[in-house]
């Protein structure tokens, strides 16, 4: 019971991400607006690079996922999840996100 609660938000975000809402939804929630086509392109390219990097080194994906406070659901694909988390981290680090009123 103690580990089930922290993984629930990860699963909810993951379902949205897999339905194609991922980058747009995360960006919109973080900044309060939809990303422009240029911004989306940068994030999509970054996601592709992260996927390729983590696919080439799955042990790094596993290590990246262990860095968070919440346990990761073992049923989620680690390479894809690590890439998605990398892009989400990029979005959360934007000045626009940090200074949002």
C-alpha cells in the first residue's frame, strides 16, 4: 500500500503521454499556454534524441528513473518513460515555467 500511491500520478501522466497529449499537455499545464509549432518541434526532436540515447544505453534509463522520489511502475517501458521524463524536466526548467504567475 505504501508504494502504490506515489506511482499513481506517474501512471496518469503516462496514459496521457501515450495518447499523444504528452508534450502539448505538459507544456500547457506548466506554462499556462499551448506551445508554438517551433517550441513543439524542439521538444519533439529532444524526445527523439533522448529515446535513441536511452535505447542505446538502457542501464542509463533505469538509473535516471531511480533518481526520483517516487517508485516507478515496473510495467512501464523504462526507455520511453525516461525519455518522456527528460522532456518533462526540460519543460519544468524553462524560465517561463518557473516565473508563471
